[in-house]
């Protein structure tokens, strides 16, 4: 696919990977629709993109089917078509299942699964007309469950099932369906996750060598769409992790246990430090 005169919706694109992907697609000649829940963040993102002729911002909650439908309809009303939908909106929590508020679990699961399914549902008829692309942003956390991340991992695993089902369901329509599995990605300074009660808390520190830049991830997403590939597992660490999850899941489970014990021990040692 060449992107000149193509129209792309990217959910969760006021910051992070979504915004970086919007920048790349604009450079390739596409018209881009940004989406998020915060009008203020979307306004800031539009200012940073600086191309009002080929950009549009739609504030809505994509876990709401009414909002998702209106987002697609408003896009087609403005640009006359839809060629690509990238479902990137997501939430992350970090808490034990026994501790997490059920409302927080549901909020994360809804954002990651229904926030992909509902926009896809209303985009499919338009993508069929354009023979376009439906791209789901999953995560390498969707290959194997990670402790204290149950709703995130479960919802990202479910994304793969959605894509697999749709490939069969939409066979012969000309729609390309792809799934991108990012690993650790460089976060913006204000990036946070939800704790057990739903309050924001900073993302845990990650060594720089483990992370890809947002621009690298965006480039991979663009390549997947251009080449109409079924999936892309990102970063050398992510590819290794995916291979281990497939061929040696027992080793992955053992490694996660050891890692969790070390982290727990580290935090316990810190708590004993004198004030």
C-alpha cells in the first residue's frame, strides 16, 4: 500500500506510539485522524502535527460503541473514505489479582479489547470498499501471562484471537488484517499505569538497552501496513521472548518466577533501609 491520498484512523494517538505513527503516516502522504479521550491532549497533538488540511482530531471513548461508530462516520464524512484503522488505545495496570478493584480490571480489559473491537466493527464496511488494512496493536505480553498484569495480558492475548477470527470471517473481502506485538517501548515522561485502586502511578524503570524508541515502533507499523503482513514482533528481545513462549513456555514461566522473587526481595531490602 502506498499512503498518498489514503485515510487512516489511529486510536489512542494523542501521545506515544500512536502519535509517532501519525507523524510517519503524514510524512508518507496519508490523511490522519487522531483519537483520544482528552480534548486538551488532542489539541496539543494537532498543534505538533501542524497540518490541518490532512489531519483531524476526534475525542471519544472507543470502549463506547456509539463513540466508535461516530468516530468512523465523522472520518468518512470529512475525507470521503477510510483505508486504515490502527487500534492502538490501551491501558495498563500493575497489581495482584487478589488486590485489584474489579472496576479497574474491567476498565483495563474494556480499553484493550472492546477499544479495539468496537472501532473495527464499524470500520469493516468502509475497509471492504477500500480494500484497506485493519491493524491491531497487541504486545509481547500477549504471548505469556506476566504476574501482576492479569487484565493487560489477558486482553492482549484476546486481540490475537480477534484477528485470527476476522481473517477467516473476512476472507475474500480484500481487507488486510495485521497484528503488531511491541516489546518494551520508550515512554513519555508522564506515562503512568493504574494501581490496584485505579490511581495513576509511574511506570517502573527499564534499562535503555531493553527499549525501542517510539519512532522505531511507528516505522514497523508502517512497514506492516505497506507490505500487508499478518504480524510483526518487535525488537530482538521481543522476538526471543516470542520464540521462547512458543517452544519453551516452561522456561518462560520459571524465568518469570525468578524475576518476580528478585524484584520482591529488592523492594523488601529497600523498605528496611534507615530513613
